[in-house]
């Protein structure tokens, strides 16, 4: 986490994650943020499944995270 906090630009952040994560890991992270956005927008499980091809378990996990009062994911999604 300390390493991430030292990143100064979006470009630097992107390059860091490309260096440290596999393509599959980056895809999963991106998909989870997309799922969070769709949940916050009020989309149904079915439409999220169709749009993201994610599993019910992943959607449920993200929904549980978003339901917490101190969810940082919810704050981040609202910012973007």
C-alpha cells in the first residue's frame, strides 16, 4: 500500500499496475470496479451478468462490500 501511495500520476499508476499485475488480474480488477458502478446505478443482477459476464458470487461479493458504511470502493466509484 505504501508503494501505491507514492504514485504521482495516472500514467505512473497505470504503468505500475501493468508491471506488477498479470493481464488477467488487471481485467478482474477492472471488471469488479465496473460491477460496483453498475450496482450503484441500480442495475439488476441479470443485466450485470449480461454486461460483465461475471459470476453471481463476484457480483454478490461486490454488493456486500458496497453495503458497508465504510466502503472505500463505493467512494472511489462515486469519484469516477
